[in-house]
């Protein structure tokens, strides 16, 4: 048997990586596409020769691999017009060297070597490797007959799932926005053809197509014609999409690196993205969500309005603030006191940069508040023996002694999930009325279960240095819309913050959400109730998990201490490697060691799955 690898291209969409090397030498997990393909091929002793079609920077491939690779003969075919032709020309140039059954593959796919085993077990059939279509894929797709169905007298007599006759091949040029992909399969760009099929059918039709249409198309078009003409069957062999990856762009390369990384490298890669997890098959107990809101009707309304929202500028600050001011009837919750931010993080960064000389922060805390020079932070360590609860007298004393001009309370705290009572905060506001600002972050306040008991938002007009900050992502289930707000009666603070904002810091979709939300207040309230119910259930279930102590759970997450030998990083790695579950390792938090984790609340079936995984590991 032989193999043909088409590796002539540059890969323009992978610039600047391909400025110095051809696309086939770009690396995934420190191994190039070409080396990975050769390693997978030479495992099988039947492979006697590999034909590599080269073009762009061909000398790097030829000098790098030579005329033998680990005992297998290599022949090179030059495509000097690599920049003006397509893969049909590269394959045609190789036909003179093909004189046996052969495997054909593109030089920009990375795959697990085991998937080739199927070819060597079924050498009598022509095979196209396929994968169930996914939205991340592009290129040629196929339709197949029902899997392995064999009929006799109208009855199914055998179901062989290994073989699926391809009945139609659809190139990318024939797919538009109305194309239905749900029943389609993507070609993996690995094929196996018998010598007879190639010499009798494929090669003559390649020649005819090139003579009539030229060399700027894809050889898959010829395969599509052969399938339509019902020549000897080409069978589709379906492989899992996690076993291969086709790389066209830098984003594809990042995804391939993730898919073929293992253990800690894979986990670190995913956590390093700080989001975008919809691309990955994971259960996210790390980031904080409201999975019950918005309701489907809300999504439907926004989706119907999507064209007009995308095609129009959002409003200016005063209008955005006016829309938000309709949410609450607390005294002082008015457009004159509000600034809406692109997430609370935008507002935190502005305050850190422009208002803070020194700030007292109880730790552990939300890391964004600590993005300051160390000398600007007065850390107040919350005590584990007190379950990380804030002592208001200690807090007041620390702020005064440190000569802070700002102070921070996150309520409920992130990551500890502990709450500070309203009476405690009022005392702090009175005792520290000389400070330029006291930030009360209420991003999780509704999860505490009794807003009136904990929120100081209604007192905004009573204390000139009071600043309420709130992220809307966590409670309202909209982290992708990036919404948060600052509420203060201090117009000097408001002017300084607003001065740093671009005129359009909120997009039109987020603006429309602010406008529609009051209609869905009851849905929102019920979603909070449901999360609290799920949280109580999860707390009950976690009591049976060994070596795990729940410190507190007054938000949509639980703060837990590991009591056994397994520490936070190891637990994080094992949960993802074995179960695709993400949790928050809190060892990077100030004042915490490697025995603390944060677990967000998801829906009951997922929570049970997490509990079972924790039991297995701990």
C-alpha cells in the first residue's frame, strides 16, 4: 500500500506562522501536521511508500524528512504552481507515482493514529473518513444512506454500522445560509482507494475534469461526480470529531492544540481563555451563571430583532442609564445617579486607575479589585476560624490606620459566598464617612435570599461616598452581553468615571435587554428562587462527599475546603480530565492556600453529576 500527502500549500490564513514554513510544518503540541501523518502511517507495515506533494518552501520538507522516514520510502512531487492551483492539480501531479492501493490525505489535518486502523481491516472497499457535521466545521459535506442497512424482501436482515454508502457529496460552493446541515457529515480529508477504483474511475475523470475545467478546483468535485454516477461505492467511515482536526486559521490551530493536549496542559489551556467555553465540550462549574434566565421568550424576541439591533448604533450614556433606572424604585436609583458599564470590570478598572490612592480590601476577594500597585492596597485577611465573615470594627480600624481613601466590601463575597448584614455596612458607612469612596459590590445580592436584609442600595442618597457596583452577568444570566452598573449620589465621582468611558460602551443588544427586562421581572424572581432551591439541594448532596467542607453558600456558588491529601489544582485537573467538569481553583486568591475551591450552582442533573465525580475522586 502507498500513501499520498498533499502538502504544497502555504496556508495564507495562518500567517504569520507560515511566513517561514509551509502549512504542513506548522505544529500542534510540538508535532507538525506532516510528522504526525507520517508517524500514523508507518505504524502499519503495509505502507511501503509515501508520496508527498510539495510546493511552498519545499526544501524545508525535503531536507527535513529526506528520502526515508523511519524506514519507509518517501518520494516527492513538486507542484511549482502551488500558489495558483488547487488540490486537484497536486493530486494529478502525483498520479504518475501511484501504482497500488493508497491512502490520500491533506497536509493540514492532525489526527490520532488509531483512526487509520480501519483501512487496514477493510482493504477491499473505497473509504472516505467522515465526521458528524458541527458548526465549527467548513468545507465539503456528504449525505449517506442509513447506516449499514441491508434489506431482503423488505426486511432489515443486518445492521453493520461500519459501512455507510455515500449518496451525495456537496462542496462548500454549493452551501448557502439556507443549507440544511443537521443530517450531513463533514469529510475528514482522509481517503482510501483501491488501485482498481483509482485507475478505472478516479484517474480518468480527474484528467477529463482538468481538461475541461482547469486546475483551480478541488478533487472532491470529481468524487462527487463519481458518486452521482453510481460507480463502485465509496463508503463513509464515521469517526469522532475529537479524533481529528483540520486547521485553516489561527483559531483552528488553537482549537487543535486544545483537543490534542492532555492532562494539566489541556486544563491550563482552557482556564487561560477566561471564557469562550461554548466552543468546548465542558460542564462549567467555574464561571457563575443564572441558567434559568432569560426565559426562551426573551431570547426569541431578541433574535427576531437581531438584524435591526446589529444595524444600528446604541444610545448614548444618558439614555442607557434612563432605561436601567426603570428596574428598581429604591430612592436614589435614578438616571442621575447611574452609569452603565461594559460589565462591572470596566467600571472597576476606571476606579482603580483614577480614584484610588489606597484601598482597604478584605481578602480573599475578586481579583479585579486587586489590579493595583501593591502599595495601593491595604489587605485585611478574613479569618478561616470565623468562616471568613467580615468583622466591621476590624475593617473600620484597618481602613483608618492604613490611611486608605477607599474601602471595598463585596456582598456576598466572592469567592467565600459569605454575607455582611446591612446594619454592619451602615455602621461602616457612618464611621468611614471621611473616605473618598466606599464600594459595596452587590453583584450576587439577590442570591442571598432576602434583598432587604442585605442591600444598601436604597441608602445611596444618605451617604455621599457610597458607591454601589454591580455586575449583571451573574444574577441575570447575560455574561455575553457585558453589563454592569455604578450607582452613586456623588456627582464628582460620577463625572470622573464617565469621563473615561467611550461614547458607545454598551452595544445595542445589551441596551435592548435593559429596555425589555421590566416585563420579565416575575420570571427573574422565579429564577432566583429556583437557584436557591438547587443550591440547598447541592449543599445537602455534598455533605456525603468525603474530605470536603462547605464554608458557606449565600450566592450562586459554594466555597469549599478540601480536607484530604488531594489539593485544589489536582482536583481541578482530575475533574476536567476525567469528567469534563470545570471548577474554580482558589489557590491564586490572596490569603488562601491550595485547599480551597469554588463551585458554581448548575441545574440539578448536572449538580448530581458533579457530586458523583467528587465522590469518585475524593
